[in-house]
C-alpha cells in the first residue's frame, strides 16, 4: 500500500511513516519549506517542497493521485454533499483549501 502524509506536525507523520515502512508499505511525507528550524527533517527523509505556500497544496493534490491513502494533518473529512458554507468554521483570515478525491 502507498501512503502519503502531507505536513509533519511535531514529527508525527514521520514516525507513522517509519512504522508503516517496517510493515512493508511505501510511506512518504511531504511538507513545505521554512518550518524546520532545527534541521531535523533530513533525518526523517521528509520531502521538503520549495515554493509558494498555495502552490504546495496544488503539488500535494497532484501527488496524492499516486497513493492509495493520503493523510493530511489537520484535515477534516466531510462529504461534499453535506457541505453547508455557513457552517464552515472561521479561517481567521487564512485561505481555506478544499481537496476532493
């Protein structure tokens, strides 16, 4: 099974990927550059995306088609048919990214 982890909050995705690889799965982690103050990602084998913030999500969405399972840290799974725009939580001025598969 091919598993993609998008983002790596506190190294959790890297730890998950490590154990998934031990179980025989192909597991990759990608995150955006600029969020590794201590340079530890190189020890985890995380793919670091160099580019504009919004382009990262386009890249992740494109790359996700190559995987059986995609884990997006902080994502909320919601069927599109049940999406009510008024019920979408406040983004506090940040852009919301919707990913459909």
